[in-house]
C-alpha cells in the first residue's frame, strides 16, 4: 500500500503513463526526484506487478494499472 501511495503522490504512475514507457532516469528528471530512489521504486513496483519491464531499464504500467492508479475518476 505504501509503494502505491508513494507512486501516486509523487506522480510516478502518472509520469510513466504520460510517457508510455519510461526509464527511472527519465522519470526522475521529469519529476525532479533522485534517480537512484526512482530506480528502486520502479524495480519494487515491477516485482509487485504494478509495472512491467520494457527492456532492461525501462518500465510501463502493467495491464489495468492505469485505471486503478492513474485515472482519478476510477
């Protein structure tokens, strides 16, 4: 739950959704966050199946996560 709340509040899920696929470095630059922390967050979210790996260093939202974690009306 904390991982999801952090991703919502920090704009990480929305940032990935906006780009479609993003590296942690891209997300950190977009959001003004510390890249190593974003990398750890992305890897953990991927392990919890909230994100899917799109190559060795890029991530995208897992199926249906946009509706659950990004779309405010849902």
